[in-house]
C-alpha cells in the first residue's frame, strides 16, 4: 500500500483475554513463491522458496527468529535498481526482532549467494527510513563470482578485468 500500512498480518489480538501467542517451534515451507511489493518505499522482493524452516514467538513485540533454508531470489529491486536477479541462496540465521522499533539484528548469519559465501552481523532498522548497520565478510571470495552479483549497470565496468585466485572482502558497519 502506498500509505505504508501492511496487508500481510494474518493474526489478530484476542479481546476475550485468552492467550493468543503465536509461538511456532518449527514451520517448514516447501516449494512456495513469496513476493513483497512495498510501493511506499519503492522496493520489491520476489523469490521462490525451495525449502525453509523457521521458528519464533511472532505475537511478541520482541522475539528471536531462527531461519534456515534454500531459495532462489527471482528479483530484489529497490529505488528502480535491480540488485539481484535469479540467484540461488542458502541461508542460516538467527535474528532478534523488535517490532515496535522495526529493528532486526542479525546474529550467527551465514549466507551463500550463488558461489559466494559470507557472514553478516549488524542491524536493519526501518522505523521512519531504512537504516543499515551491517558487517559483511567473505574469507575466500572469487572476484568473478562477486562481480556477477553486482547490479547489471555495474557489471559492464568490470568486463575487461581478468582475475585469478581468491580474495577476502569486508564491508564494515555500512551506514545507509
């Protein structure tokens, strides 16, 4: 919705006083398409979930969510730029979620995006504007794999580069 309100909450508060906590010890998702179109912030996320397992106390304002799985990012677009297109992802993460502050803290996060494996820690806050404070590290990266993950408009810049071997990269506490 253009006004920023969500249209995805499928649970409601119980006014009778009965407990309505949504405490999921394990949710398994196989072969599902997920699409999020955020018109207010001009963001679109589209992926095909091959297999995903997650858990958390989703009714709480603050909770820890654990997730692991495999998926294909069909499209990850923000502000008119497509950042990822048809990329395979393996994911293992633990997130501390604070719904009041719209804050997500990455803990013990390992991601393999195509042939590039890395770890992530830090936070994303989306209260008024999206603010990223992330540290991203890959210890044995192949430059051609890294370049293949860049948005298309930047890949041409590197087309004349020839590389051998592997390198380490660290993006420390990027503030966006």
